């Protein structure tokens, strides 16, 4: 079982989440965070809303 870094719930699957708007995975050091499917969808929806604004 894996644990979501956002809600703490145990899950069979987690996805890696990048929170920084200027995220550059090749050169910028960052904390890796993993999200359950529900938190991953929530974060993706939040990003889509910010892009439209």
C-alpha cells in the first residue's frame, strides 16, 4: 500500500505531483510528492482553473 502525501490516505496507486508553476524537472531541485487518484484529480482541476484565469 502507498500513502498520499496530501490527504494521508493509503492507496493502491499514487501519482507524482508538481506544484511549482515554473517547474523544471531537469534542473530544479524539488520535493517529490505523491497523490492518490482523488487528490491528483483535485490538483489537476485547480491547475486548469488557474490557466483559464
